[in-house]
């Protein structure tokens, strides 16, 4: 397991599919490689992300979702 210091205060985190998803009160949503800690992608929601991300599956495909300012953002995990 990697250790990585982020430049923001992480409020909630979720691990799924070899990834760690972290969100902050500064509206950043990050996908990190669970093994290396490297940022794979980052999404700026534009408003505070007040709750934890969730992971769920549909027809064998895994997704992660997070809400901000009344909008639900959903991302498909790589296969």
C-alpha cells in the first residue's frame, strides 16, 4: 500500500476495483491507484462535495458516484 500526502483535506474516501476515490471540501474528486498512490484522474465538481462517494454495479460493470450541488456525477471503473 502506498502512502501519499494530498494538497487538500480529504473528507471521505472509497476503495473499489484497485482504486481509491477521495473527495474534498474544495470540490476535488480524485481517483488514485491503490497500489502506488498515483493520481489517475481528477474532477473539479465546482461546488462542495458534502457526502461520501458510493460504488455500485450494473450488469457486471462497476461505477462510482458522487454528488455536488444537486448533481449526481457517475464514473465507470476500468475493466
